[in-house]
């Protein structure tokens, strides 16, 4: 069933449309007036918080139209403290405060990085089209930056997955024309495509990804040179990841060891290997636990362990791991799934119906498109009073791995930590 856009989403879409009209000199056109009229009908029923958020967005969109700054003000202790505060607010999911602080200190960062930060925050808020709008702006400002190009591709994937898939296949098959960052980003898009649509093509496309990354590494004679050295650990990590999926366990282990030698954080390797083997090899759970024992800040080990406990009926462990996962940085979609699993675990342990309902509602609030959570909530609503067993829907291993490669945080975490 199609979702009906909320008043907030309709006004937000109006702001974007107005900005697009402004860019082509049609700010005073009849089309712009019609957009404003439509926005006015929804504006009055917005909360004050929503209005403040949209007013801030209007200011940020307007800054995209201004003449591009060529100079960035030098950082000082006050600015550094302000930027650290913004990052802390983002981690705490106080997104409005984070956006406000970045707005205050924007002249101290390069324009492309301000747009990237805004796009990343809107992505974490579940507004993927708006996120793409800012990240595309960052990409246009610095089209030679491999990291931004890679992030731009993953942003496209959130909004237009078919377009991203075709572009990613082109990158993999013509890898000599692209940088390693683009190839790695394209790899995550292709793997997600395989696991959600065409598992039967996995071996062929895995071989193409391995060849593309290997060719790039072979072309690089000076591994310590900048900026390539920053992605060498990730490149070997991705090689290991893909070889694991092909069943080439020893070769994968060798690549993981090289990644570690080049400075990749061990927890990233354990998480990557755990994801690649999840559902196929019990050692994947040991890898996730090893990452946790190392104090990983990543959400994924807890996310996967919670799912494993869920499908095996260990409901108290589900609640523990979901709670730990929710204390990490994650997207709205991930938080939706975690609250969804908490609701199932609570229902199975005979928690009060009102408590279970609250967690289902929270799951749907985080991601209104989480159809599995909606279906399970409906099943719970119909059968709770009759005390009948509920045939819960849960994602399978392929769906779990695909969720990890949907660019929520996995790729960016891996890239910048490496």
C-alpha cells in the first residue's frame, strides 16, 4: 500500500521544488505561486518544532544558491568546540540541534563538507531524497573527490535503486575508468542488488568485483601515497568480504590480514567477515562477539546478534542486544527494526499489551515503510486477546546482509575508519 505523505513531507517537498525553480530564475512564476499555495494549506497544521526545522532547511537551501565561498575561515578553539558539539548532537540523534550548530559554524568548513554533513543528517532522519539533494551539491562542488563520489552513489541508491544499480554495474565492468572509492561503493550497491533480487548471479558478479578491486590495487605501486593509502585497508577488506562469499575462506583470511597490516581496525574486519558469513557459518556469531569485546562503536554486531537470538527464540537476549544497539549510531530504518524485534520479544514473554503496542508504534514511527513491522503489529492486534501463537514474520539471512549494504552506515563507517 502506498504511504500518504504527511503535511511535513508535503511542505518539505514544496521547499525543494521552490529552490529548484529559483535556480532556473522562476521564483516569481505561476508555478512557484502554486507551490506556495499548496504549502500554505499544510503549514498551519505543522508543529512548532516542524516549522523551525523547515525554516532552518529553507536557510540551508538558500545557501546552495549563493556564490560559492573560495575561502574558509581558520578554525579556533571556540569553533572546534562548536563542531564537536554538533557531532555529539548528531550521535545523540538531536538532529535539529546538529543542523543548527553546523549552520552557525558553516563558514569554517569547506562548502562541500557542509553539504555532505547536512545530507548525512537528513539521511539519518529518513529523508533520503533531501539527503541526495545536499550530497549531490557536495559532489558537484568537488567532483574529483573519490570519497564524495562514492557517497554520492550510495545516496542515489537510496532514492533510485535501479539507476544506482545500472551505474554501479558500469563502474565494476569498466573499473579502469574509475577510482577505488567509486568501485568500493559500487560493490556495496551490486551486492545488495544480488541479495535482494538476483542471488543466482552472485558468483559471476562477485568475480567481477574481485577483479575490479584487484586490478586497482595492482595498478598502485606506491601504497603509502596519498590519498590512496586511506582506502587500501578497505580495499583488502572488501576483497576478503567478497572471497568469503565465494567460499574462498583462506584467500579471504589472507586479504583480511593485509587489511589489518595496513591499519584497518580489527573490529571492522570482524564485522565484515561476520556479515559475509551470517546464516551460512556459525563462526559469524563469534566474529560479532569479538568485535564487541574490542569495544566496537558499530551497531552491526548487536543488530545481527539480536536477529540470531530472535529467530532462535532467545527473547531476553533479543531485548539486551537491541538495547545495546540502540545506544549506537544508526539510521531510522535500523532503529525501526530494533524496536520491531523488541516488540516481538516482549509479546513472546507476555509483557503487558500496552507495552508491546508502544514498541510496535515506535518501530513504525521510525520507518513508516517497514511493512513487516506493520504486518506483525496487525497480527498481534488480532490475536493478542485470544492468546493464540502468532506466526511472526522475520527477515532471512540474505535480507539481513542486504540491509547492511544499503549504505545506512556500513560503507561510510568502514571508509572513514579505515
